């Protein structure tokens, strides 16, 4: 019986050599948004390691949309060239280079995790004024964000489109819109962070408006032959927050808007939430969205073994597995998984002797 994990997946005009994707993982290693040698080695190694899709980390569409001052960016044309160097190498290895476009909203302007990860006040060095749907801080110690007015919302929308156009120029063949993890688009979706009373707040239709506008506008400018993913936090894990039922409903809508796959994560809209994390704990989100919204999904969260990944796909819970921590620990996990599943895959010729 052939492995499903190592069966190619075609979305629009792009064929991924297998169903393994590198999840977007912030490296907090940029200066002024520029990619550098760290990103080249980090991402290039995982392409050599056999993953089918390499999604670059959350990449800010404007400078105030960075989580930290060290985040990757695509808010100016000068960012293109160093990214293009990496995408070219990834494609030479047989993988597909993708990128996640993001805006951190009220969770922006923070220190790197290994520097404490707390907020940087606007009047501190490297800090800035954050924005959000409503003037509600993320947590104690965070400054009050500026509630976006109509002009600010349109600026953000234009920034996503401009970043997508730069991503195309940089050679990316897959794009993901980040609407999860408590960042700006998720902040508009969740009643816990969106207190607006205008056309962008209140009802479900209003709260999903900006995310849909971003997907629609990006899809118009993103090449027709390249797939567009959207990452959602499928549940806030808090009563009164965004729910899986909401995500199913929105997934149906963004499918109409031109999205091709839903990347199914959860949480992070408010602090201090107890999440029942464990192996495959978010996979049921991917399964339900796949079945009820009729759109391909990617499963994420504590997917560690080749047999676990194979089971998720073989039982049609998802169309792709999107790995984070496991691929940080071992960039060659796909090659090892192929051996465990007795799948025939091509190793880089430089490494073929390691198969003996």
C-alpha cells in the first residue's frame, strides 16, 4: 500500500511533491524586515530535507505590523531581492516556496522570546504605537492600541495587496493570509477583541468583512495558477469567543472568495487560556472544516511521527500536515518518514550515501 503522505498534492497549477509543509515559524532574526543568511540556511535546509512546501514565517505587511522589531517584512520593494535568493534555492531542491503575510495588530511591538517576550511601549527604544479593531489592550502591561478608522483599515488592506505583489516578484508560488493567533485579522473576527459598532463589528457578517476583503483583494492580484491559503484560529477556547462553527461558516465564504486551503490552528486571542494541547489536538478542526466547508485543509499541532501523519491523511482528516516543532528539531524528518513508511523518494544526490 503506497503512502498517502508522499503522494503529490495539486492545488490550482502547483503540485507539491508530498503532503508535508513547513509551518510558518518566526525566527526573530531580521533587521528592518530583511531576510538574511539565517533565513537562507534555516529554510533551505528544510527544502533539502524533503518537505513539499516551505512556508516562510509571518511576514509583516507594514512595519507596525511586526510582532517584534526583528520580524521579517515585505512592506517595501527592497525586501524582495534577499527573499528571491531563498525562493530560487528552495525551488531548485524540488520544494515549493510559500510565504505567510501577517499583521500583528495589538500584539505587535514586543521583545523577542529569548529577551522576555513582553511588550515594548511606544516611548521605548524600538517600540511603536499598535493598532487594532478596538482600543482594547491584549493584556496587562500592553499599551492601548489605536482603533483603526476607515482610512486605517483601507491602508492595511492595501498593504496586504502590495505585499502579495512583492511576494509574486520574489518568486513565491504559494501565499497564506494569517488570520489566526490573536493577530490583526483574528482580532476583527473575535468578539473578545472586536468591540466595534460600525460595518466591521457586531454581527458575524461585519466581523468577517476585513478578512474577506483581504482574501478577495489578494486573490485578484495573486497569480491565478498559484494557491492561496488562509490560517484561522478555529476556536478561541473561551466562552463568548470565536468558535469552530464560525470557522466552518467563514471557510465556506473564503472558498467562494478564492481561497484554496484552510490552515487549521487555534487560540491566542486572549492570554491565560487553558488549551487541551496534545498529539493531534487540532486535527478535528481540519477534519470538520474539510467535510462541512468542502475545502482542503492542513492539520497542525503536535504532529510528531510518520505514522501519525499518515493516519491523518489516510483517514481523510486533512489534505496536508503542517509541521512546526518537529521540523525545528529535525529538518530531515521527511526523508526519515519516507524510510519508515517505505515510500520511495529522491534524496539529494549529495546525501544518497546516507541511505546505506
